[in-house]
């Protein structure tokens, strides 16, 4: 049964920063929205609120579209269990979304958009949070992922001919080492340069920070040579800007 | 030393079919081209030449841009070694590109564009072929990949929270089985429904054919139940259209 107050929530992948990474579908959906939600994380620039405001300023031509900013709840670090901490946090975010929607579109139907950095499918919780909202139909507009932008900037492929690749996190690489059966890794969410713990022999790294933005930094070469340079460059960039978002691809020369 | 006849070759990711999957950067680069190369594969519709012509018809507004169609060489199946066969084929394609460019932009400089289905980084040989051309600077404009479009259409994520996923081929899945240490697989280039060889217990499949096109077909559910339906649907669609392009995501319930 379709509820009379059914709302449509569209998660729009916006790519990794450059306005020209938006797809035509993303531009269309931004302009089809009655309300665009923009999260704020206190004074942190890592919330990318400025980027989202800039996208709205540049591509939003529908004068009826409202913009609703809201403060993102913080995780309760007192909750010991990681899974429970994340679940509680997602509950809290869903509640703030609901409140902000109700505030701007009281009682009625409507189309709400969230601008998701990269693609909503990749290391992003918006889909899981959206499922908590009652009477809301969720749709996804795919966006460029940072791994596409990284490989394009370096002019490399994700896979070797007919070969697989694994997309993983810094924590996994640190805890489990190089996984079996695969020679190419894409590593995300790595705040600690976990590649430094690998035996670098035969490994090449293609690293990028702020990929696709005007402040993009790219470094590539044999892991052995690049490790100190990347650690130093990353620390400096992070200190200067107050935040960093980076990603890298590692390829091991096949030992076969 | 920069050659006076240096050409710029731009590989433009166009996503998986829908015009609205084009990024603003892709539209800009299409219009910045002096020449757009369009490959033809005989009478096969799998060459997507019509899709590329349609994109040019819809978004190309620069009257000076030339369109150069060419016949894609065929692989010499008499060459026994797979690697050698592919290398020879790529050499032959590079030669045809060079001839077609010379024909339309004789002797001079210029900007050449190739419209790449999906993203040039993923299971595509254009970057490897482009590297064979002398006096050509290669650039990449990233595009949506079929795995983004698949997950968006199904409203699912690629990864579970903090977990890795592997992108692989049908042949690998068939030959090696389910790989160790990962519960999510994205499988491409699978002409033989290789999922049928897995023990289906605890596995869910999200399958899509022609994802992002108007003829898109989506099926999802427990692998055990879906296997015959997908095999039948795929065979029927392929027979009707003469070609098929499909992709799927498999997720195993964590046994932990």
C-alpha cells in the first residue's frame, strides 16, 4: 500500500569534487528536488558543505528548490561496541534527516535530495540510513567514484588483462596484510598510510589526495621509493588544510 | 622534447548507455574534439556504434568536429597463445586508429576523442592500445562503470560496512571458485553464467543486463532460487537482441 505522504529520497552521487564530474542525471535530479539536505560537521572542512553549496550555486536553476542544512550528530565514543556505536549513530542521523525534512516540507509529499561524495554504493552509509525512514522511497543516481578519478588522473587501468582487483580499507590491509590471489588493491579510508607495513619489493603505488579537486596531489612510483615521500606529503597537506581524503592503488608484479 | 605534430588523444568514459550518464566533462571533451573515432564490428550490435552515434547526435554542438568511423580488426584465432593473440590484435587496432586519424587530420596536430563504454580503467584495452601510438599524449575522462549503475539500480551498496569486495571475471570464478577472505564479488565478462558452479547456500545475487539502457533487465534474490531464472532470461534476451552485456554482484552471508 502506498502511503499518501510518500516522499522520494534521491541519493545523488556527485563524484569527488570537480563540478564537471556531475552527470547530466545528477544535474537533472538536483533541479527536480523540492529540498536538498546539506550536512554540517561543526567547523570541519571535511564535511564538504562548501563543495555542496558550490554545486547548488552553480547548477541549481530551479527557484523553488529549498536547501536544508543540518548539524550531523556525533558518534557516541562511550559506546564500546563498534557495531552498536555505528548503528546508534545511523539512527541519530535518520532522526535529524526526518526532522529537517519535516521542518521544510511539513506534512506533505515531496522529493528530497542528498548529494553524496563519490558514489552512494561505496563506503558510504546513506543507503543504510535512508532505509530507516518511514514512508520514503529511496532512489540512487550513481556518481564517479574516487577510484575512477584516481586511475584517470594517473592514466592507468584498475585491472590487468583478465585479472581481478580488490577494493579494501587501510585497516584491513594493516591487520591482514596483502590478500591472497590478487595482484591489484585499491585502498580507501586509510588514515595511517598502512602501505608502510608491506614488504615493498615488486610493488608499485599510485597515490592521490583530493582527487578531482583543484587541490589534487598525485604521486606514483615503486613503493620502496615512494613511501617516505607520500607519508610526508600527506601529513603536510593534512596539516595545511585541516583535513585530507586520499586513495591509492597498489600493483604487485605477478610472481608467476 | 615535444613533437611539433603532437596529438592529444582523449579516452572519454561515457557510462553504460543512458545519455544522462554522461558527465559535464565528457560533454565538454566531446565538443572539444577535432575528430571522434567510432569503431564498427561488422553487423554486430555489440559494437555499440549506434549508441556512440546517438551520443554525438545529442550532445555534439561543435560543427567543426569530424566523425571518423573505422572497422575494428578481428583477432587472429589461428595464433595459439592467448597473450600473443591479444598483443597482435592491439597492434592492429593501433594501426587502424593511426590510419583513420591521418585520413581525417592529415599531418597536423589535433585533438582526437574515443567514446569508451563505462570507464577506460575497467576491463578495457583502449589505454593499452593508445600507448602504442607515437607522438600522442593520452588523457582520460572517467565515466560511470557498470558496477555503479548495477548497484544504483538495485539500491544496494558495493561493500558491507568496512569490508572489502573483489571485482573479477566469469572465467576466474569458474576456474578458481569463490576467492578467500572476501564476501562480496562483482563479476564481469561472464558469458557462461559461472555462478551456477557455486554452492549457492547463503549467497544472494543481484544481476543486471544492459544496465543503464532503456532495455535494462534486473533480477535479484537468493542464488539458489534465481539461477534458473537468470540463465533463462539471459539466453532469451541475447537471442532476441543478438548480443548481451551483463554484470552481477554476489554476496555471501558472513559465516563469522
